[in-house]
């Protein structure tokens, strides 16, 4: 299965703690995913096989952050 990429705007992220929380939660949903958190752009990019948009949004929300549209 080919890798997919999903990009999410997360306006509330601002620090390394935010980054670590998101990476940990997304990693629980898709262990094989690569998660890049851009604190300046306030954007989370997830790359991996078979990504489930709803599950990824839920993981970011479980980390304590609202996902923009």
C-alpha cells in the first residue's frame, strides 16, 4: 500500500510539549506514520499507509487540540 499524506491546521500548537503530545497520540493510531509538527505554520503533516482521516483528527483532539478545517 502506498503512503498517503494528510495535513491538518492546528492553530493552538505552540511548543515542544504540544508537538510531543500530538506525535504520541497519532503514533497510537498509526504506528507506521511519520508525523511532522510545524510550530511556526501551526500545521501537522502525517504520512503513512492507509491513513484514516477521522482517526487522525480524533488523535490530535485526544492530545488536547482542535483541528482546523
